[in-house]
């Protein structure tokens, strides 16, 4: 797969090649094909929940966490720290599990 866009630091065109789900090369380009900016993913160090998924719910499931994670990926957050607000010991232990 090849992506083309603008390097986030200076706006210059770049071409990114992806092989086996990993970036294999990033090259400067002479042609501007689109206005898509290419940048590293965001890291959020505190997320209590996302897309109606609350990480402190007593009935939190792995599917809920996957739903929130995939939605965060779509908006550029590649890494996050799920956080649990103060609650009963049972709820906090279940959320952490």
C-alpha cells in the first residue's frame, strides 16, 4: 500500500510505503496529490471512555474496549491509557481486569 500526503512539520509532499502492516519507507515527493497531512499518531494519557463506552462500568466487556480503541484509532489516537474513576472496589477491579 502507498499513501501520499503532506509531511506535518513542513507541509512538503511525501510518499509512504506500507508492507505487512508496517511502514517500509518514507520518501519526499515532488508532486502534491492531496491536502492530507501525514503525522505520528496521538497519545492520550487519560481516557475514561469513548463512543459511549465507560471504562468504569461494572458490565464493561472486552468488546467495549475494542469498540473504543478502534474509534480512537479512526481519529488519530494510536496509544492511550484507559482510566477508571473512583468507584466501588468491585467495579474498579472488574474494569481493570
